[in-house]
């Protein structure tokens, strides 16, 4: 198993989004997500510059990924589980705003955001299409899993449903399917992690 982990890490080092320098949420089964209050918006404006920079950098990276897949045809036979992450209507909320919302309400660690990008990168190198119909659900699924893997304090899934804007049943299914897409491999070695930080210009963290 350790060899498998090393192989995946080596592939990500050679073919990752970062190394290539690739510089609201509507769902048929979704529930209304929790709205910002005026106090929340005020607090959100106080996000540190470091956090804002990370969110902006990741968002730009993902937006470029989405653009790359704009005209790519989905291969549902090759990746049948990807259907779970499909939104019929393209979400109106921007990736940056959605990521900011997730970061603010989940209170997740910055390291979890970086780890989530690594997980999305693993899907990218498998040639799993990440377009406008899929990116939001794939994004929050990757962050949810990174939080559970990386952090000590986590909430129940019914709380995350309010943040992400999906039903509990839908969230549980996507979480499970994301596990499978990752081949149940969540570990990233320190060298690879540092390369991601460097690629995001976050060496100071």
C-alpha cells in the first residue's frame, strides 16, 4: 500500500495542476443553504490577507481547470460515479465566493484547503472532467474529506449540508463516491505538500 501511495504522489508531482502552472449552488435535490447575516458578512470581511490570498489563488487555479474542460465530453461510462456531482443548472455563485463561504462557515484550517486541492488534483490526473456543472460539488466534497482527515474538530454532516446547500442524503452519497474516486487514499507526504504550498506561493505558512 505504501508503494501505491508513493506512486500516486510521484504522478501528482509530475502532472499536477500546480506544476502545469494553470494559473448559487443549484442542485435538483439541494436544500437552501444558510444565508449570511450582516454580522457574518462583517466578520467575513475581516478574513486575514493570508487567507484571502490562498482562497483567491486556489479559486483562480480551479477556474482555469474548469475552462480547460469547457468543451470536453463527459465519459460517464468510464467514471459513472461522477454523476453524483452533477448540477443541472450551472451554479451562479463564483468559485471564489463559494470557497470563501465554505472556509468561513466550516472554520477549516488552511492546510485542509491545500489538501483539498491535492485531492482534486488526483482526479484531474485521472482525466475526470471538472467543468462548471461539477466543480462546486467536487470542491465541497474534497474540502469535507480533507477536514475529516486533517482536523480534530469536525461537525456532523447535517451542519455541512446547510453550508454546501445539499440534502443530507446527497452529501453522504457524494462523500462516499469521492472516497472511491480517491481509491480511499487520503495521505499526502510532506514533500508533495510543500510543493503545493510552493506552487501556491505560500512558503511562509
